[in-house]
């Protein structure tokens, strides 16, 4: 029941209160997001947590007038890796060996399989694939935030190349996927009172 109460409570916040989130809550949310699932476990993305008002003020100019970029407590940018290839697999394999304490031989076959699967994709498909993985993290973040009673608003209404430029993402081999404003809803936000609109079960779910 806690899950449904949280999902009913959450909505895409349009106006945030000036209150800031405590650091522990933010870290707990980021930790939950870091646990997100991804294809082969490769996690081809980074999470950028922006508290700096100065940075957000610059980003606001590229956010199609969405003041919440500045008014929220923290802004999270989900950024996908732009260069996907064998090194994506090698990086993950090293982490598996370290975390699980296993030799390369135990994972060599799986590494080959992952590299072959990625090599079959065009460069455009690889980029799209990386963004898809970032979007799974976005879903994890939104649900986790609701469970932690942190308000949020996912956003793609911004100038992506400008965000990449301001945040220096090209140098990091990244490009922006989506952003999420975090904080507490303003009591004046009318959207909090709107009934959630979702398609009915029969129109959404196909059971067979
Ligand atoms: C990928 C994505 C991008 C979105 N972009 C914006 C945005 O730029 N600005 C905004 O106010 N809401 C944005 N939203 C919020 C949606 O409009 C909102 O989730 C949807 O209307 C459903 O309402 P609810 O989340 O309040 O239940 C976005 C949501 C998603 C998932």
C-alpha cells in the first residue's frame, strides 16, 4: 500500500517552495537511482546533481522559461555516454571483477557476448540505447523520490545542446538525456489538486 500511496502522492511539480532538501535525503535518492537496472548492467550514463544557484541561473536561460530549474532545491541531470563500444564493456567487467572478486576468465565469455551485441548496433542505435538506459534511471529516480516523499518534476523541455555546452558534457563524453527538478511543492501549485489522468486498466494492459 505504501507504494500506491506514494505514487498517488507524486505529480510533476510545476511550482516549488523555497525550502531546500536535506543532504541526507538527496544522497538517499541518488543512491536509490544508482541501483537502477540497465541493459547488461552497463550503466552508460552519469547523474549530475546541481545545487549551485549560479549554474542553475545559467541553465534557466536554456530551459524554455521553466523557472523550476532555479526554484527547486536540487536539479539532477541524467546524461548518457556518447561513445559506446568495447571500452563500455571493459569498464563494467573491471567493476564486476572488483566487486565480486572473480578472475577475468569467469566473465570473459559474457564480455565477448556483450561486445558482440554492442558491435551489431549502428552508432546512432548505440547512442539511443544509452539514452534508453538513462531513462530507466529516470523512472527509478521518480518512483524512489515519491517513496521518500521528495517532490520532483521530470523535464525534457530545455535546449539540450545548450545544457551540454554549459555543463561541459562533451569533454566528459556525455550528452543530456533528461533533467529532474527536486524539492518540495509550493502550496500555491494548482497542479497538486488535479486528478491524475491515466488510461484505464483495460485500455493499458493486455493480458493473455
Ligand atoms: C520524459 C518527460 C519529460 C517531461 N518534460 C516536462 C517538462 O519539460 N516540463 C514539465 O512541466 N513537465 C514535464 N514532464 C511531466 C509530465 O508532463 C507529467 O509527468 C505528465 O503530464 C503526467 O502527470 P503527473 O506526472 O503529474 O502524473 C515530463 C515528463 C516526462 C516523463
